C-alpha cells in the first residue's frame, strides 16, 4: 500500500498523503512524521468519515509538536485503543466496582446491586461514561417517576458513585456536568405509641427465646443498628468505662456509645447465656451455629404478636423510637441525640426537630422574655432622655 500513497500537496500540506481505494471508490488520508529520527506512517481516516487534507495536516502537526517536546506520540489507532480502555461502558465499571475489595465489603451491596439491575442497567448500562448526557439523567428520573424521591435519589447517587470510582481507577473520564439529586422529602420517622411500646415489651418478656428478646431490648434502649448488633463482639463491651464500641460502623470510624444500667443488665444476661450455649463464639448475639448472625426470623413473629403496624421496621423503627423519645422529653438537644445515635451528619438528626415541642416552647418563651425586657429598657431610656431634654 505504501507504493500507492500519493502526496496531496507538496507545499500546502507537507507530510499528508492519500490513497484511493478502488473497492470503496473513495480516498483515505495518511500522514508521515519522524519520532527520534525514525519515520512513521499513520492512517488518519476516510473522506466519508469526515477526514480531509486540512484535518490530516492538523493531526500531523500535533504529532510533530509532541515529538519535538519529548511527549509520547500516539497514533489514531492507539488513541482509539486507549479510549476503549479508559472509556468503559457503565456495566463494566459496575462489575469492577462490586468485584473490588471495597465493593465486596459494601454494607448495602445487595441493595445497590438490585438498584442498579432494576433501574440503571437497562437504560444506561451499555453506554460509555463519555456518552452520558444530562438528558440521560432526566430519562432515568422519568423512568422512575412512579417511585419515591428517595428511591430516585439513591439510584442517582449510586450512578454518581460508580462514575467517581471509574474516574479514580481510569476506567472513564469525569462527567462534564453535575448529577443533581432530587430532594428526599419522603423520609418516614417511625416510632411506637406508649400503648404499642407496652405491648411490645410485654411480648418480649414472655417470648420463649430470650436470646432474641434481649437483642430487641438492646435495640430499643440503645438505638443500635441491626448490623451493629449482629456483629457486636464480646471484646467490644467495656464494663469498666460502661461503653459499647462499634467497630467499622456506618459512618466508617470506630465510635462508642454509653452503656446505661438497663443495657448493662441486658448484656450481662446475654453473656451468661453465651457462656452456656456458645462459649467459643466471639459474638454477643451469635447465630445458632455460633457464627455471625445474618437474620432473625423471630422478629416478624414478635412484631405480629405485639400487634405493631405492618409498616414498622423493627430495628429501624426502634432506633427512630429512641430518637423521638429523647426529643419529646425536652431534655436532649439535637446534637446530644445525634451523638447517642452516632449520626455522622446533623442533617440526619434534624428529622427529630419536629418532636421538640417543649424545648421549642421554652426557647420561644425565653426569646419573648429577653425581647420584652430589652423593649422595656429602651422605652425607659427614651423617656429619661425626653425628660432630660425638656428640663
């Protein structure tokens, strides 16, 4: 083929050649340039693809400039190969993410996988990140319009997380736009009425398997998350300082919560049970085989017997119930509640603000008192000033 290349123009476009294909009946453009004294011939592309002598000359000029300044000179073929490597389809990035150490240990791994397969895969999975547009985000939102805003936000957040992972590991380039998440305005704060709480505790007291009862009592009085209770180990209990240590919690950093007298008694009873039934297990609430618990089928039976609402999620609801109870007492600020529930952000605790009637009323009364005193003082000072002026 090299013998059939013809120079396009000796003066106007140096180093630009063309080749006329008899089969395709069109012209293909080539360029020549030197790198470290060695001559290179590179195919640029066909005229039908939009290439012209001018475009070929511009590509050649870039190669010559890169070679002159010691930069790596890549051909169009190599650039295309690089693009394939560094502009992967979303499905490939998703696989790399979930197969990584981080993805394997992800607390919400199953939920995220289901979320991707249900909402993202069909619509965007085959697309490379460079092809994603703002319109694709709107299509995804429209496709999920029958879902709650929080569900849509979670799907978009997962998409953003996957792309960030891809950028970090050079599977793709960063997006040229920001993925806007819809406002999560459908968060439900679950809690028990006094009657429901009384029924619940009564059922726990009489439940045959007190191991499960103690586990739910701990959830109720500590606000610990389901996963935190399941992986709680005996070494995490500090009875000297009355602390429970949470290793690798949702926030990522080890934290501790105080151990009240009620919680202390619950844990003492549970440890005695473990010493008898599972002496070799490191877990406070082990599964039947002594390993780490992954579920508790008795929970739903307890909920049903206590006649709790079907929508009440036991572990999640008991955690909220503690937050609501503390807020309703008027003795705890949102910061204090956030500390006890190990919230990473005050925005998460903000949901309990609606349950602070007494605290808000005291603050409003105090504000009115301060304002009233200041107003009275200003009136007195003004009258004194007027009298002094008249005198």
